[in-house]
C-alpha cells in the first residue's frame, strides 16, 4: 500500500512518456485525462511486483521498517526512473534501442538488484544460520519439512496468476 500512495501521487508522473530523457514531467493527478487511469493502474502493478521480489529475498533478514524503507525507495523513485528510461519513447535507454519484453528488464532487474543489495547489506537469515561463538563460524540450521500440499497450492495460485499477468503485458 505504501507503493500505491507514492505511485498515485508522483511515481507515475516520473515514469510517464512526457518530460525529458531522464524523468517525466511533474503534472499532478488533477490534470490526468480519464484514459490515463488505466495506464496508472497497469504500470502500478509492475511497480508493486518489483517490491515483491525484494520481499521474498529479505524475508527473515530485516525488520518491517527497513523493508518499508526499501520498498518506498524502489516504488517511489527507482522503479519510476527505470520505467521512464526504458518504456517511455523519450527515455534515454529507449532511444538507444533497448528492448524490454514484458518487464523483464525493469521489473525483474530493478527488483532483483534492490533485493541483492538489501541481502548483501543485511547478511544471512538468522533463522537459517546460527553463529557458533566457540568456533566463530556460521552453522547451517536444518528446518523441519513443510506441507507439500501448501507448496502445491501456492504453486498453482502463482501459475494461474501468471496467465493473467503475462497476458496483460
């Protein structure tokens, strides 16, 4: 929801196909024609998806406040800039001939890079590894097995959702 607020207020203005090579204009929401609301919603789904990539990577690594900070930076600043550079016809990467099929460059590279940096800064999951003070080494913690049916259900839900998401893009 924090990305929704930022995208609605100014993220889409940075990402839209107006302005210069590096970011869109800063027109407010009151100036938007009705046809743009569909574009706002559609592009917001990509911004939110980039943050979910980060959430999966940092699960068990950082506190909620830190994750909200990373998501805010990603959804309000980083993703709008990346999407303008690649998808807007005035964007500098678009002018160089960069082709991004179905958001793989903007969504996955942007979210993946943010996830990689977040994981590098926070270190290993405390649940996954335990620090042995005697040997001064990290030891692997073996968690118990999880429900195969829940894993199957989650896979099927994601698989079904991807049909709609990829068809829309």
